C-alpha cells in the first residue's frame, strides 16, 4: 500500500470497522501526530471548515482524552475516552464516547502503526456497541472526513520531515 492509495475500509465483523491508511513518514513521527495536541489540532479536523478548540490527550494507560470540534456555523461535536493500552510508537487502545451518544454507547478503538521502507501503515479498528451503529457510521460520511484529515496529516508530516 502506498500513501497515494488513500483510505481503505473493511468490516471484518458485524460490529467493527477497520481503516488502513499509508503515510510517507517514520512510525515515530506518525505516532507523535496521534498523541500531541499541537499536531492533532492541525490534522484531525474532518471536512474543511472544522476546527478543534478543545484537544486534550494524556499519553499513558489510564489517561484521558477529550476532543471538541466546531464547524463554520458554530455547531460543536465532542467526544472523549480513556486509554487502556499505550505502547509507543506502535499501539494505542482506548474507549470512545461521543457527547451526544450518537453511537449508542462506548466504542473500543485500537490504533496500530507498522513501518516498512519509510512508509507507516496506520490501522484503526473501531468496535461499536451494535451492528446498527457500525452501519450508521459507514453511512455518515466518516470515510470522507477521515481521508480529509489524513491528507492534512500527509502535509504536516512532510513539513516535519524537512
């Protein structure tokens, strides 16, 4: 898989979505982009027009994270969770719950980073509370928002690599 291939999505179980995205950067830099608020606020924005006025991340087992996004009209969406596993620079497992509980309960997110030949594969598995929630997320435009963010991360990683 090459960075230019974009995001791939699979559904290996009736409650799970797995996304894979290749990034042209060393794993340690990609990991930093996943945990450091000064980087998260630059790329993890979804579609154009969104900002992240709240970005908190405690990089440790038992640490909490909190994100709030704001769109151009002032509407907000927030979520948070607790880190269950933290293995720099290769793996993070955390809970995830949206403020409005749009997903019908807590989800479990597993992020894995593998590197080969200067390319890092970012694999994200989200286990949702139900099949209905998984299917709703697939229909929500989630993939487009994720890919927009990853394109921003591509640019950020290129800047960091200079």
